[in-house]
């Protein structure tokens, strides 16, 4: 069991739930809440995150990408879990993700057929994206497209989608500002991961953005991914007319954000990026909590 828990990479879970928490808190701030929806959305997100981690382990493992990997040891590459066993786990969590999502959709949209159809499509899209990041000959992670998919699914779909589960009578375009903020912070985690693996990815032919743009430019890109979310969230608060001083408490997180950026800029050895991954994931979670609770009180 320990090897499966390790392969699930629990340190990535704070990142996966950030969007669900923020979307739910925004809905709550507008008077919409349902515990069943929150619990199921939370559970679905966890299933999808574990699915993504298992699929990533499987895809990179069978391609040989993780043989010289820096950071957490991967189960398939190390031989602790066979490729066949991991493939079975991927199928299992695909089913669990779908079942949880379908139950969630039924509860949220049982009287709205068009919304239900849209979210069923998004469910299949999420499962597909989780698997195809590294699995298959045309895996989009190997073509440098991972940033786009992380932004879309961890940000837009997660925040806007969870908000819409509670409230779908009107379409609030302003929700895409905080959704984009979480999407950019989530992308920062992936970019940092790719900066760490820049040498091993080069050997494996995995053309990530840091490999394409070079490490110095990747650091600039990383800085923008971390700072722009603060600007988007300030714009969001003015857009919805909630400008009391305490609602801007999330700006306190600029202090650790700048310290993090300073550290990233000074690092010259890619392997040293590994210990910074947890920090940016926790920053994303804290950002969603500070911004979300600031809207409620």
C-alpha cells in the first residue's frame, strides 16, 4: 500500500483542490451552497489528481523518461510497481473519477439537461487530459502543451466549473478572473517541475517550455505566472464591487511570493528546484483560501 500512496504523490493534492475551494467559496459568498456538491466535487478532484499522477508515472515509465529523474522516485521506472499494475490503476481511477463526476452532475443539473451534457463532456475531457499528458505516442506533455492544459483544467474548469455546480442560472464572466489566477499558479507548479527536469527531458525528447525557451527565460516566465494572479484578483474585486480593505488580505501572500521568486532566480542547478515545488503548491492553496474567505466576511 505504501508504494501506491507514494505513487499518488500526495504533495500535489493541495494544488488540485485549490480551484474547487475557491469556486465553492465564491458561490458561498453569493449565497449558494450545497454540502453534497462540495464533498463530491472535492472527491472527484482527488480521484482525477491521483489518476493524473498514476498515468504520468505509467507514461513516463514505459518511455524511460524517469530513469534518471530528480525528485520523488517513480514507481514504474524504479520497478516497485509494474507497468501492467499501473495501467490497471489508471483504468480504475478513470472509472472512479467518472462515477463520482456523474453523481455530482446528477445532483447539480438534474433539471437542466444542457448543463448536464456540457459537464459530462468536461468529465470525459478531464479524464482524457489526465491520461494523455504522458501516455501515448502523441502525448501532449511531450510537445510542450502541458501548460495550456494545466491552465485550462486546474484553473478555468476547476474554479468556474465548481462555481457553476452551485449556481447556473446566470453566467458570470467575472469568475474567469480568479479562475485564470488559479490556472496561472497551477501552471507555475508544472513549469517549476519542468525546469527541474530540463536535462532529463532533453535526453527523453520531452519538449517542455523550459527546454524550448531556455532556463533564464523560463525563470522570467515563472515569475509572471506567480505575480499576474495577484493583479487579476485585484481587478476581480473591483469588478464585483467588493473593495473593503480586508478583502485584499491575499496580497499578504506577495511576501512569500517574492521570496520564492528570488530563490528561483538565484538557483543555477536544476535539481535544486525540487524542494521549491511544495512551496508553490501551498502558496496556491493559501491564495485560494485568502481570496475566497475574504469574499465571505
